[in-house]
C-alpha cells in the first residue's frame, strides 16, 4: 500500500484525500464515511454510487511489511463529533452480542478527480477500538488471525470418502 501512496505523492501535484468507510448493520444508514481534511467531499464509489464523506482530523499508521501474515492499519480520529461517536459506539456495542464484524474500507481519492478512487480499495476487519469523547483509536486488519480455523482443510467423509473406513 505504501508503494502506491509513494507513487501518488511523487507523480501528482495534489495530496491524495484519504477516505475511510466503516460498515456495520448497527450504524444508521449502514455506513460512516470520513475523509482526512478540512471540508466534506462528495465522491463516486466503485459501484457508481455518489456518497458524502465527512471531514475529520485523522491520522494513519500504515501496515508494516512483514512475514507474519498480519497487517494492521491504525487509525486515529481526533475531535470526534457526537454523531460519529454515537455511530461507532453503537457498532462496537453490537459486535459484542453478534458475530457480525465492523468492516473498514480505505480509499484514496484525488481532489481533481472524485469520480473514482485514485488507487485500490482495501477492505479490512476492525479488530480493536478505543473510543473517548474526543478521540478514537481503531485497529483494522487484513487477516484476522484469531478467526482462521486450523487446519485450513477440513476433512469430511463427503469430500474425502476414504475417511469413512478409518
């Protein structure tokens, strides 16, 4: 992800507008859309729908390259509005009682072209949240390791008929 971001910084005279979208059924309207910046933007998503991203002070710690298989994106939201705080808190509370996870989508846009993302859209699963009245720290992961079943292949007789006789 950093290579694409480095290329965007080097080849464009504009800084990419980084957007984050949180998806969960407990959120009003199904999504909270935020943009790192000073003003709201209306942009077109991959499915050709036009949505508004709310401006907020946001910081990122992009995933490090590694061989452990887990890559975490850390998002820091500052001066969280009451509406955003309520929505994220509702989704966090709902994940305690249901198996549904909060999905996070990371998209960069260019200010000159809001008709499509300027790079790939990364879909992550929120693994940890810490919310106060003024700020929120959210960790999202590409591969939530605790949810992976081991062994990856399950051996059932309908798929492996020789197991019936063992």
